[in-house]
C-alpha cells in the first residue's frame, strides 16, 4: 500500500469528523423570515478513537510515525429562509484551514552497527471550501408538538479529494443525501423547549450509509439561552473497515494481522453545550463547545466555536 494512500486516508477520517455535523430543530421559519449564523471554530487534537472504539494517540497502531496531530480552523455559514409557513430552505457552507502534523522516522544500523534513527517532520496544510449542504424542511404537523421532515444534498466544492501534499482533504469528494424526521415541543408555562430527530444518510462513494440521531434541550433565562445538544452517527456496517470495505477478523484461515490503516466508516457521538446571548431582537452571539466523546474511526477531542446570529 502506497504511503500516500496511508496518509491521505488517515487524514480523511478527521475531515469526516463532524465539525459541520449540526442538525436543526423541527421548527420552520415564517414566510420571508430568516436565520443567519456565521461562526468560527478551532479544533486541535493528538488523539483518536480507533477502529475498536478505544481512545489512543493518532498513529498509535502504525509503525514509522509518531507525535501526530490534527488541527482544523474553520468558518461556517448556516442559513435558513422561510419560503412559506410550511417550507424552509436550509443551507450550510464551511471553509476549512487544515493542518496535519507528524514525525516520520526511519530506523537503521549506523556504520558501527548501532541502532540509529532519522526523523523527518511533516506538516502539510490544505484550505478552502468544503461541502455545500442544501436542504428543504417541510412542516408536517403543528399541534401539541411540531413534526417536520428535512431532506437535503451535500455537494463537494472546488477541492480535490487527493491533495498533492498528502494533506487532509477538505471532504470526501462524494455527493451524499440526507433525510430526517424532526420533532419539537415548546412549553408555554416556562421558557423550555425540546427537539430531536432521526435520519438516514445515503453515501455517494465507497463508504457505507449512516443512521443519524439528534436531541436537544434549551432553557431561556432573561436574554440568555442555555442549550445542550447530543448528536450521533451509527454506520449501517460495524467498523473496522478499510476504505469502506469491511475487514473480517480474524482473517481467513485464522492467521494474518489487521491492516495497519483501518479507516472509513464511522460511529460517532458528541455533546454540544452552548450559550446564546440576545444583544437585540435581531442580533445574538453564541459560544459553543462540541465534544466528541465516543466513536470509532474518528477524532477524540473538543471543537470550540464562537458565532454571530442575525434574524428578522
């Protein structure tokens, strides 16, 4: 297996980690009303959840590499617009600045026969637009609770899925389709809401389809809204796999070893506490922490995000 394939596929698991993995509530916008959020995020980690779900240093299962890390600086635009009372257009556009770092080392015997090592530090970077997501949310029922359906498409933008410098790709390069049923409930007696949903993601490339779930609770005190969101991805196959192809272990005949690079299909769960401060009826700011606390073939760490919200 070529070194480029090993490195770039390794990096792909991080860009597939859900920096942009955010689901909305069940409510639709009123006609000609909008919700616009521009946020910046910072993520840095030296750890991952490997194919068994164990938290470990990046590259811990690979020989010849050490001190690996991954950093993602991002800008994200999220936009909702009410076409009618029942139909809302939803769009997300992220811009990413990615840096993957590691020390590659070669062990050999010197001229005296003693063990020696040559260390080659590498730190490739990639930046640009990631994937444009466009969806429509349709209000199915407005009664005791809100029930809506959201369907959308993810489109790769202006990037190569195989960077020339072995850096992290800005996305999978494949077109994906999402479908979600969303449920929401606001309580009149107190400033509390609950929302959640389940969905399915059809993957357009080699990776397997995914089951999606989300749940959120929010409570408002004066001009502050406190909320906690729980999101998850469960693959329709169980990792480990190799670039979307399931690896069966032990290998046929009972021998062999697990391939050193096992990436692709993911399980993932993250929790996202946030605070929103209303500056005026049309302006707010948001601070959020998105912590990935469980998974397989994905990062282990926290994303810190600050955003500004505009509404009408």
